[in-house]
C-alpha cells in the first residue's frame, strides 16, 4: 500500500524509477492490490486515480506473465529486464548497443515484450519520447530474434546510397537536383528506411566509419529540413529521423560538441514539426535545447550558448503547456541572455 501511495504521488514519468527501487514488491500481489484500490477509488468517484492504477496494473500484469513466456514466480527475470530497461533509459546517447551486448543473455522474446509493454505504459503517462526510444530498440530486436532482416524498399535504399555519396562529395547543388528527381520517394517511408538502415549499419561498423556516416546524415538532414520542394511534413520527418540516428553515433562522452549541435538541430526540427501533437513537439524541442546547454556552457562556447538561449526563447514563446505569463517571462529571459553575448562582442 505504501508503494501504491508513492506511485500516486510521484511526478509523472517517475513511476518506472519508483518500481525499480522497489523490485521486491513488484509481483502479482501488487497487481491485485492495485486493482482492489482502483475499485475502491471508483466507488468514491476518484475516476482519474482508478484509471491510472488500472492502466498500470494491466501493464505490469502483461509484463509479469506475457503470453507464451514463462517467468519464475519470484520475478527474477522480470527484475533483470526492468533493470536493463532502466539502464537503457538512463544511458548516454549511443551507449545502447554496448549495454545490449553486455546483457545478451537477457535478450529474448520476453525482454522484447517487456520493452513493448513499458513503452505503452510510458505513452499512457505522457512520456512519449521515452516510449518511442524503447520502441526503436524493440523493433530491430524483434526482427533479429525472428531471423528476418529489415524489409526496406530497394528504391529507398538506392536513393539513400545516392544521397550519402553526393553529400560526401560536398556538391549541394547536385544533391538538390537528386532530391528534385526523386520527390515521390521522399516520404515517411523513406524516413523509416533511413532510420532502419542507419541503426543497423552504425551498430556494426567501426567507430570512425560510424562517425563519418553520422556526419553525412546530419548534413543531409539539415539540407532537407529546409528543402523547398516536396512535402514539408515528410521533409521534416526525414530530418528528424536523421538527427535521431546521428545521436546514436555521436556518443556524448566521445563527441560532446557534435552531440550538442545535433540536439539543437533536432530541437529546431521538432519546433517546426507538423506531425504529432504541437504541444508535445514543443516540449521535445525544449528538452533538446536544454540538453545542448549541458555542453554549450557560456564560458566555453559563448556563441553556441547564446544561440541555444535564443532557441529556447523561441520555444518558450510558442509553448502551449504551462502558464502563458510564466512562459512569456522565461522566453524574455532567454532572449535577454542571448543578447548579452552580442552586446559583449559589439559594445558600440
């Protein structure tokens, strides 16, 4: 009951960490108690509390006893899966592959089901980005376990190969001509193909090759984001896929500046994004720019720091969540901070 009370009081998104800290209590008894408390909450008219507990109980029920997977009664396998999921959620960008390789004995159909169910639970409590992150891990694992390779259209692969070759050559005009000739293939399917191919490739090539591929993908994503032809919606999705893939190659501990730069690119793309809920996209943009500020500190990177302050000012200016007056003040503070650098550089 104490754990259930803490789950009800904790900030949204902290549920997984709370369960992780109390693994000894995560079992079928906890699920049954959740359902009982939900029933009592319904009787008292606390429908939001009841719905939250029932949803969480259903997710835990599926994870503890997924169809076709046998878990030990003491929950040891589930506990190990939960620890691994927690490690993936908290690891530096790009470290996921290493963590999975170090825990190969846990990578089975049960773990994939755990990933998928936790992703669903995170979505339901408003943690869409974390949920998408887990789904992106689950999908290639599912294909690998089933023995099937990713089915990517040959047209997409051929176009992607041509694009990366032209980007590597540095001929921007040739790239734009190539894109104009292939507008029919510049869609969300191409974005998925880019992500699938790059994820698979970056995981197996040598680090220096992965770095070069990521650099070319970032250049392409930056160019297509502002490409004037085709569908703006699709161009942005392709750019976002490229930036998110690059973040897996640019590990923060090894390439901090590139990592932060891509965070800013990704934030600007999410701020313009058309697909998805606008309010959520803006929150993702803010999160990306704040991540960039962890590297672009004022004393070391004054110009990049000022640019990121400006990006955050723009994002808070458009923010939908929160108090409008407070958002406006925060936006003004960020713009003021950015202007201070300009004044220092141009005192006249």
